[in-house]
C-alpha cells in the first residue's frame, strides 16, 4: 500500500525564482517500458527559436539529495565550491569528473530545503545519465547522512525560459525551484516546476528542438551526447569558460589534472558551433540556421573525425551532434580557426580552408558533407583573456 500523496508547497510570492522551497517526496509510479522504433522517413527540422519563449526540457531529469551531509559530500565531488563567501541560495552550473579529470556529468545544482530546514539539493542532469549519477553518488556516499532519489517525470519537469525580463514573470506555479542560466549571457533561466505546470510568462511555448537549435547557435553544449563522458576535458568542453570550474577550490575528484592543465597546459581543442553545407556549395560566411536544409546530420556517428577537403593530415576535430544545417564539434583551434591557442604560436589555418566529415551508410555506401567552424564572441573574449593570463605568468 502506497503512502498518501503529499502536497507540494505553494510560493507566497511568484517573483521568487530561486527561492529555496521544497519538492517533497512523492511515491514513484511504475510506468510501462516504451519500445522505440527507428523511422526511415526523415523528421522535419525544428523551427527557428523565437526571441522570447519557454521550452520543456525532457532530455534532463532531476536527482534529489537530502540530508545533513549532502552539502559536504557535494563539495568533495564537484568542480565548484559549495562553501563560497556567501551561502548558496541560488542554483549554479557545475560538473562531476572522474579521478583522471575527465568529465562525467555537466549539471545544474539548486538549493532545496526539506521539512525541518533539512539541507537538500536538486541536481539537473542528462536524462540518460541520471540513474548512473545516482549510482555513483550512492557508491561514494559511504557513511555520509543523506538520501538519494531520482524524481519521476510525474513529479517535476524542467523548463528553459529566455527573452523574458524578470518583471515579466507572473504566477509561475507551485513548488518552484530555479536559477539564472549564467553559462553565457542571454541563455535565460531554468525552472523546476511540478509536473503538468508551465511557466506563466508573456512568451510562446517552443519545442525542445528549437531550444537545442538556440544552444547550438550560441555554442553551448549540454549533456553527454555533446560532452562525451570520460573523454572530454573540462577546458575542451568549455565548462571552464561557462563558469563551472573554481581553480581556487580545494580538493575534489579530478582536481589534479584540471588545475595542472589550466596552469601549465595549452588547450588546443574547444567545442564550437559548426555550419553544414553541401560538397558543391560555397562555404558560409555567417552561422545561420535554416530549417529547410536537410543534410542527414542526425545519422553522422558521434566522434567521427573531421578532415581537410582535398588535403591529408592529422584530424582537425571530432563531430559531436547536429540538427538541420548546424551542430557542435570538438575543433582544433589552430587548424579550423584563426584563434590563437598560445602566445607566439601561429596556427596552420588559412582563409578558404575547408573541412569535411565522411561516414558510412547502411549497405556500404558513404556520405560526405562539409562544415565550417565559428567562434562565438563570448568564447573568443574568454580565449583572449586566457592568453593575457598566460602572458602574465610568463613575465612573473
């Protein structure tokens, strides 16, 4: 017999987007396992993202940590300091690494107080990785006093809102937890709402696909389809540039390589937005999404090598993910862009260089498309700041 369903608390003021309210434990409902079939018919591309909108992010799930030792535990396993000068009252971006310093999970973590002022946190993580992260936390919990639970989709949902001023939020709903998305300027906000509740804002509802297009155009990777588990470095993934790395923080899992790479290494690869174009088309001059373009990028195998057109040499990068005519790729900066990677070093990139990805189709045939990498202004600014820091260290 299941315990009675507990009510979700109501906010006293709708404007408190990041207020520490509680999402209580509700009995999990067993759902039948759905069988997925591959379709041979190409799916239409998502529409271009509206300037002002909100979208339900079904590709993310919520993990709950509740108990006296939850904060101390998290401080030892994530890349961000859980004990800053001011206490954590807002959600923030962070990452879990393995011991060699490779990325496991990119996450948002939100304060969530339980009954009796019990410490608690909600972790927003890739939906395909939520059970794995829960298992990892339980493995290293040892005798720490806190509970771990994956919240069902019948309890809560995650929403992204963009283009809406803070004053544009009305009664957002019951049980709100959320934060500003500070990965880059203009990303908007993330909200955790009770299942079946939508943000009550002056904006239209967009598809999750349109939100993905928006991320790609801004050069923001998310989830382990785009940030390869146990492969990507914090710096190569732009997780450092997006605010999820505190280089002044003390010991945490994966810290040694992360700090050493930041102070003595040279980051030659970064995740960049790319634009796809046909082998008989001219190279694009600006990053622009066209929902009418279909190049079959969804069938490109993850991490397939990027090569030069009509030239041989080492791999220029790896394909990660895409939709329509845009995507994300791990690119060698000195090969695919004019961005300098270290002081005094000149890259091999020349204006007019073209790059391609080739992959095999069923039946033994192959396909090829060209792609061009673009460096978002926010990333270029961060890269130039990094070079200035390098210069200062050399002059010391």
